[in-house]
C-alpha cells in the first residue's frame, strides 16, 4: 500500500513540475515575441520626438 501511495504522489509531483515548466516556457516565448515590438515602438517614439539615437563613432 505504501508503494501505491508513493507512486501516486510522485506521479502528481511530475505532473505539477511539467505544468510549471510549460507555463514558464509560454511566458518566455511571449516575452521574446514582444521584445522586438517594444524596441520598435520605443525607437519610433524617440524618432518622432526628435531624439538622436545614432551611435557616436
């Protein structure tokens, strides 16, 4: 009986861990997709306001 309870407990922990990893992966993917859009919006706004964003060189 002990092993049956332990098996179910371990199975539940693995399922929870997989769920957390899946959620973290989705959040990371969303952030990677939104990052270029945010950068584009930032530089567009800066250019609209007349800021000079060229690198010295």
